[in-house]
C-alpha cells in the first residue's frame, strides 16, 4: 500500500528513525494517506478542496477512519493545505500502527542517555523495508517507465524532498526524468502533490523556535 | 453509526479547526519570537553607546522614540498588506506585488546585502565584548577575532543543524535582558550627574538639528527584526488581529526601552558629556556607570546577558539570511541550489552555508587588516545594514500604496492610503537625511570616499537586481511571471504544476 511504502521510504530501514525533518514526515504521511484514497477513487481534488466521491467505506480500517473524518466536515470546505496540516498531526503514527498490525514493524523504546524519550517502530525485515527505495532508485536511474503506484510514490518522494536521497549521486538527467515522469500523473494526484510540496517548503520558511 | 447520519447532522464545532487552533500562536508568542531576535541589550548597551560615540549626536534618545513612532505608522499599512499577501513576509514579495517585479528583484538583492551586513557586523560586537569580558574577569587575553570566529563556528553548526535556541530559553533570556536594562536605567537615573535629571535629550527640537540623520539610522538599526511578525501570519489564531497587535506591541516596547535607556545614559553623564564618555568607554559605558551603585554581581550578569543577546541576534539574523536565500532559490530568482534544504533537519542548508562562508571571509579580512571591531565592524557594518533595511521599508511602504491602488480589498482609507503615505514620506525623509549625513555616521571626513561607498553598495545591488530581472524576463518568462508570489502560487517552481514544460528547463 502506498502509505506503507512512503513510511518505509521516509524511515531508516534498520533503525526505524526518520530520514526527514518532522514537518516533512507529517505532511508527507498525510499526503500518502490522501493519495491512497485518491487512488481508490474515494476522494478527488478540485480547486484546492477535497471532494468525497464515494461514501462507501474502504476495506482498510485506517482509510475508513480518514474517510469518516473527511465526510464529517465536507460541508466546511477546508482546503487541501488545512487537511494536510490536520491529518499530519496523527498520520505518521497511524501508518506505523497499520504496519504494526500487519507485523511489518515492532515497537522499541527509544533511549537517550538511559532515558526513554519515545517509541520507535523498527522494521522486522530490513529487506522489505528497503525494497521501495531500492526499486524506485534502480528503475529511476535506468529511466524505466514506472507503473501507477510507483509513480505516486516517486511523486511523494519528490514532494517531500526524499528525491536527493533516493537518487543520491545520480546525474542531472535522472532528476530531470523524475520531474518529467511525475508530471504524467492524473490531475487530482498532481494537485495533492503540488500542495504537499508547497506546504513543506512553507514549513521551512515559517520555522520557529 | 452510519456515515450518512454524520454528514447530514449539522455539526456545531469543527474537529479540524479546533485541533489546528490548539497549536496556533497567540499575540504574546509572536512578540517573544520577534523581540528575542531584536536582542534589546545589544541595542541599549552596544548600539546606543556606539551611536553616541561615533555620530557625536546627543539626540539618540529622541531618535529612538521618533523611529518607533514612524515604524508604528509604517506597520499600519504593512500589516494590512500582510492580510492579503499569503507569503512568509519577505519585504521583496510585497515590493514585487506593489511596485512591480523589477523593483522586487532589486529589493531582494538589497535585502540579501542588508541582512548579511547586519549579521556580519554583529560578529564585531560579539568578538570585542567577549574578549573584553574574558580579559577583565579571568585575565585571559584572547584577540577579538578569535572570539568572533568561535561564535562564527557555533553559528555555522547551529545554522546547518537548525538547532534554534529553545523558545523558553529565549523568552527567559529576553525577560532577563529587559529587566536588567530597566534596572540599569533606573539606577543611573537615580544617580544623575551634577545638574540633576534633565529631559533635554528627549526634546523634539533635536529632530531638526544638523546631525540627526546619523542618529535616526542608528535607531532604525536597533529595530531591525520587528518586521518578522508577518512571517507568522499563517500560524496565528486570528491573523487579522494577532499580527497587528503583536507588531504594535513589539515596536512600542522596544521603542520605549531603547529611548528611555539611552536617555538614562545622558542623565548619568550629563547631556554635554555623554559623547566624550561614550568615546572613552565604548560598549562598557553602561556597565561603568552602574558599577558603583549595584555591585559586581549585576555588572557580571549584565555582561553575560549582553554576550548571550549578541549571540541570539547573530543566530537569528543568520537564519533570516538563510531563509531569504532559500525563498529566492525556491522561486528560482537566485540559483535553485540555494533552495535546497537539509533532508534530516529541514534547514535551508545551501543558504546557511553561503552566509557562513561570506561571514568567514569578512571576519578574516577584518582580522588581517587589523581594523577596530567595534567602530569599523560592529557599528559601520550594522548601520549600513540598517540603511539597507530602511531602504526596504521605504519601498515597502510605497508598495502598500501601489498594492491597494488597484483594489481596495475592503481595507479602510487609513490602512490603505493615509498611513502608508505618511510612513513613506517620513521614511523617505529619514533616508534622505541618512544618506546626506553618512560621513557623520561613519565619523569620517565629508570628502572621504567611504562616505559614498557604503550607500552606493545598495545602489549597485539594486542595479544588479534590475538587470537580473530584465534577463529573467527575456530568458525565463515562466520564472519572471511568478516572482514574489511565493511557493503557493508559483507554478514555475513546483514540479507538480500544470505548466507546459518549457524546453531546456533545468530543475535539477
């Protein structure tokens, strides 16, 4: 699933520590969840707003929860940016919990100076955790055409700034190819990624102590 | 619970709005953010005393109050415009939307130069004060540039790692600074020189005397940083009111603090002797004056807070420059490499490193030339930065008029026209006086070429900006079209935009 793959991509395959700064993780995970709902055609994006296209509950419990939240406030017409900010507060945790339920990660206490400072979701299998990154990196570097799901993941990576990690050391043409490829995504996905990219850039500017 | 019932039931409260509101900023938080960066003790102990010493003007106290009044009027239009321009508050985006894109690019170049000057100049103050403190209290003799380079190294690391000083630490330091500045002011007013307490240096008649331009720009320099309130406009609970209130409070508090503590200095020495005393003691003046009355502990505390406040200001201006370069890089006005951020920390890495390298070059240059850190680096360079910010504020004020000229956007006459016109005229007058009296400001002979070199650097920057804007218009119209619009509305800079791909576009 797309959000799972984005979570794997944005966290270290062995330690489970984030590869991105917290705001980028939050907004990226929120976008990944919305991307799943767009892909299943439950929602669409029109002029900066999210439309609910299909009210039937999705099979996945996380998607069910998110769709309920979207439907409850559909009349208020929040912008995509508002939804990203709102969902971002819980999205990384929610995706990690889904991975936990599926047995892909295990919980580990994060310690610093002997003190527990938080929880980490550590991948059970490093190879599975690294697979999305390896596959994207390999295929993008060979300029291979990507199918829909991988293309969405590549788009999320580009929007959240992970492209420099996936394509580390690649020539400029490869970045060019990635940029070109994500432009072929269908409009609602591109709109989502547009807002994600802008929101993460904005977070850099409005950073406060 | 069926989903249909959920959607059709009229919801009284919005879960989304409530959750997001919890993390939003109130007025007090915004005031703290901008004032901590302004570092009050840097100005009351460093800026004001150097101002007296170098400009030889006794009108510094009234200059602070006058500039506070002008900036309050400037803030009326500035804040009104911030309600309509969704952008993280860079002067240049306001100017490009109000006065046109070429002016915007010119302003961007001026801003990069001005904020760099502010930051690098502060290293002079930091190095000199730290080295003086070490020599006096610990008997360790370290040259100023070694101290400055130590500060530089820490700023360089913190800038890339984006370790900001913790908000609570900054707030406590800020309150302590204000408390100690107020305490010192009260103590020295309680022990006036012969002749008693006199208000003569607060007399508005100073505003019409010959050397006042130099005093005014010194005062402007002290306020740089307050313009950052609008950066937070998207994160406040009530953007319409919070930002306006925070801006006025920041201007009023800093204005009163600066004006009154500068006045207190003149009371302690006597208005006629303040210049001589400031020339003799430089940044030590305020500490020398209070030492007989408060004891060594408070003097040491004052010194330490002076040093930490200089450091906080250094770090804050470093971040400002980094952010400026980042947003220009992101809009592709400057090389897009500058738009790169650190993946792990989100720091505008390329911008930060660029600033660090620049500062290193200047520091080494000053060390090799053996120039005086307080006069030639701290005062000369920061007031030059102040001049640049003054130019930006004047242009921004004019831009507010231009912005509302086409569309009133339901703002009142006072917000749209009256206040911005008054502010533009007042800031323009201050600007004229400053450039006219720049020799006094530098303390050099009126025929000295340096007197023109400093102001001219901004003219050169503006000219380069105009040329660059012309080239962008010819070569990259897609980028030119989106100058100053910010990333939200800037299709050319977002890889997911619907724009038609342009041949030869490089987005690496």
